[in-house]
C-alpha cells in the first residue's frame, strides 16, 4: 500500500483554501483537527460547490469544548467518541436527521449504534475515522525488543527522547494500559492513581508533548525524538517518505484504539443543506479509500472498508473494527466524573506537579 504525505495545517483557528485557486465557503464552517482540511476527504462537496468549507482548528477536544462553550460558532465539529456524551449534555450538539445521510446504513454498526451517542431516541454522532495510538519508534535508535513493553516510556535511559500527544485521552490510554487496565470505563480510583503516577514518571522523559502529526514527524525525522505514543498517521506518512519508522501495536500491554467523527453544532450559523452535503461527501467510498491509503486510518463506512484489499488493510492494522477493539484499550466514553479527573490531572502532570 502506498501512503501519501498528509496535508497538515498549523495554527489554532484560521481559515484557508483547501484547493488551488478556491476560496473557502463562508456558508459552512468546520471545526476540526489540523490536517482534515485535505480536500480528498470531501471531494464530492468541492465538485458540487466549487470550493471547500471554511476550516477552524483545535489542538485537543477539551480546547474545542471550552471554545464552543465560550461562544465560538461553527456548523460542524469533529469530536472523538469519548467526548460525545459530554458535548451532548452541554447542549453543544444538535440531533441529526439520519434520513439525509445517504450512507447511514453503511456505517459500522458497533460505532454508529453506541447508546452514549444518542439522546431521547435521536442520533448525534457520525463515526467517520478510526485507528490506533501505539508505540512508534525510529529504527536507527531502537529495535523491536527495546519497545516490547510500554514500560519503555518510563525508562530513564530514554530521557529527553520521548514524545506523547498533548491529548488527555491518548495519554491516559497509555497510563491505564501500562498499569494493567485495558477497559477504562469502570476504572477504580486506585487504577486512576496508578495510571496518573505512571504518566508522572513518563513526564520526566518527555522532550515535548506533540500537538499534531506534522510536528511529531519533524521531531522524529532527525531522531531528536525516537520513541513516541502516536497515531497511525505518523507511521504511514513517514514510511512513505522513506524514514526508518516502525509502529508496534503488539507490546506486552497492547495499544489503544479510537473512533472519531462528525457532529452538527447547535445554532449552526451556516447552511444545513451544505452540512449534509459535507457529511455525505465524507462517507463516500472515494473518501474511505483516501483516508486508508493516505493516512492509514480506518473509515466509518463499513461497506466501503469491506470492498478494500484485505492484505492492504491488514498491513495497516485495519483488518476489521472488531479486531481493532479486541486487541486494545478502546477509547470508549467514560463516566463524566472520571473524565473530569483525567483532564484536571493531566494538566498538573504536564506542569510538573
């Protein structure tokens, strides 16, 4: 399988054109992770309207949540599964008219039909992309045996050569896995403290907390950082570019997996028709092919995934969503009290407390 270089944008909130000579569409604003302005994800929308939506970016979901709570307005947002219940309860998300989502019935049922994504019988979340957060390492500095366990992140011999994401969910997925928990939905206070203590130890070795795939790739190209807890994207794009990078999902403790997707924001100022056209473009098989081949992520359209080459999917660790969930800590929604503790504690850990 060939992997193309990911188009990644830096910045907190900015608008840009996603196609040469095209102005961003003022009637649809997408609040998203940097990089998802890649027009390969919504080419049918560009074909129909002649331009891409306006994009605004966030670094992590808590930042996005607080910005939306403070009054920032957009039409579409891209949260991940564990944040969706909190966003629903906060009144940030509007219910979906699934009859206007052409490929709703083709979505992976185990992602689409999670009870936590519904309220009063209405759906609020469209699963669009899924993948791993796993050990990723530079093979000129480390070998497979060096990263056989997640305890490598806490080994002082790697001080200053490690990076993990500036993302509470990925960080705690690492912490819980490393301390023997592969289902965080019912984690005890003692297990939460153990995971937090592990992350405090890891903090002593962290050179920097990466905020997006492009910044991590820059750190790893030279070997400045040679061990990371990273998304599929880093391995996919860097190996395509010829860098000696490997991903290891089969450590002694495992890896983590996640699903993210799109949601309609409450009081969206733009065009509702364009919202559904954007979503329908995202769920097209051509988008699924682009997401898998260019980024190394799985797509929420299970039918489109089933039509892909199984050997290519297996090579990317995407052979099936069931296998993804069975082998890893699944980043499912956690009780709100635990999530708030995770958010607060991770900020203390990053600050050195």
